[in-house]
């Protein structure tokens, strides 16, 4: 019986529990070339689509695989999601499903 209770405590405390409302911002971390050049769909997303989202920044780190880092209060890391197995549309859907929206287009008057 003690083993089952201990297992439940470890499982519950070790689980990541947050909601989309806990997400304050996000960051995409990726190298500028290397692995990004081998992933043309992800590269298009990072360079073309990502800059158009609110509360999202792109940070280029030499040698880093492309990942979406979800951030909470005080830039606390909530979750790190690899992008390398997604296509451009799936990357956009991932952001939108986490509550991110496109920046409003500037109208020219």
C-alpha cells in the first residue's frame, strides 16, 4: 500500500500541470542554419510565419535544434516542444492551439 501511495505522489508532483492561460509568452530557439536548413518547412515557419505572432520571439542559438519554449510568469519555462517533426502548417496550428494569435496588420492611411 505504501508503494502505491508513493508512486501516486511522485506521479502527481512530477507531472507538468498548466493551462493555456498560464502561458504568458513563447520563444522559438533554433540555429540559423545547420539543422534548420535540413528542415525546409520548419525554416519557412521560423523565418516567415513566427515573426507575425503576438508574444513570440525567435532566438537563434548556434547548434540548437528548433524548439518552441512556452513561458509563464517571470519567463519561467513551462514546456519545451520540438518542431523538427512538424511541417509549416502544423507549427502554426501548434501556436494557435496554445492561444497565440497573429499580429494585427498595420493599415496604411
